[in-house]
């Protein structure tokens, strides 16, 4: 867009923060994100040490990355998982507005934040195929969009990765994972997914995308299906994760 036209539009419709709706002061670094400074500062970045497999952050104790108890006891189906943010503050608010208030334009802000993380985090994967955690068709009709697909699409287009949102399907209408205990979460998503296109997966690295992870049960269930269908590696990418006790 021509800069003069851009300025004119900015005068008529001054850009606002996508999370709190405050007018944005000129700040080129934050403009593309459509976040005001306080909201940007309200992002809680996850900091090491992490579990190198599930990406769980540790508080206190050994300062180096080390395997968590769960991963030592039983390796998940996925190869590793990572997330840039803790599910609180600006990210929690933004994800809520995005998912439940249908503010789909937030997909750009959140997708952009996720791609900034991917650039630094993913080094050795060649050309992965991105897949969002699918919604059940009934859920998709209720919500109108799959938030994870919007995130995956944004990251895929920025990074030049292939996107496949059809090969993995959710075949069981599950309860929301929120409010369920770890064992119940695992049970809730058991056999909830299937892979419809095994050819697309043979020998590939899949970058599986979801908005929020708590115990990782959903990601693990999907990863199991993808691995059985021939995926060589499954790497999970999540925008925010909760602190598990
Ligand atoms: Zn704001
Ligand atoms: Zn772990």
C-alpha cells in the first residue's frame, strides 16, 4: 500500500491494540504485531530450564535443561514440544478473545508471535509439514473456525512451510479438557483422532500446532496417530502452555 494512503487510513481509523483496544502510538516494532506497549510487556515468556522433550519449564532446582519425571517414565510419541509463552496475562486474554469472542483478526498477532518463536527454535528440521490439531466437525460448526489452523496457516506462510489440515481428523466429539484431571484428559482424547492420508506422511517431519497445552495429552494422542501413519518425526508447537505442578 502506498505510504500516503496508509497514513490517511491511519488518520481515519487510527490503529488500535488488538488485545485491549487502546490506540497504538507510533512504534514500528510493535505496529506489525498490533499490540500496545503494556500488552506487549504483559507477555510472559517461558524461560529455561526446560525438559528437552515435552518443553515443560522448571522453577528453581537444577539450572540446566533436564528431562522431567513424566518423560523419563514414559517417552511421549512426539519428539519434542516447545512454546514461547506461559498461559497468563496478555496471551491468555488474547487467546480468549480469539477463540470465544470470534476476534479472528487476533490470529495475525498470535500467528506472528508464534512465527517469531519458530524462527529461533526450529533449526534442523528441513521442510516440515504443518498440521493444526483438528476440531471435531460439530465443534467447527459451533465455533466457525479452528483457531489452531489460523495459527498454523500464519506460521506456514511466513516460514514457507507446507500446510496440511485434512490428513489428521478428529473423529470423537470430546469434552473440553479444561477442568479434567491428567488421567481423565488422556482418556478423554483416546482414539479421538485418525489419519486419512498416510501417503502424505511417510518419512515426513510434522509440525503439529495447537493454541494451548496443559498436560500435552491431546498433542500426544495426535502424535501417536501420526507416527503410526508413518511420520518420521512429530514436533509440537504451542503458543502457550500452563504451568503444570
Ligand atoms: Zn493493548
Ligand atoms: Zn518432559
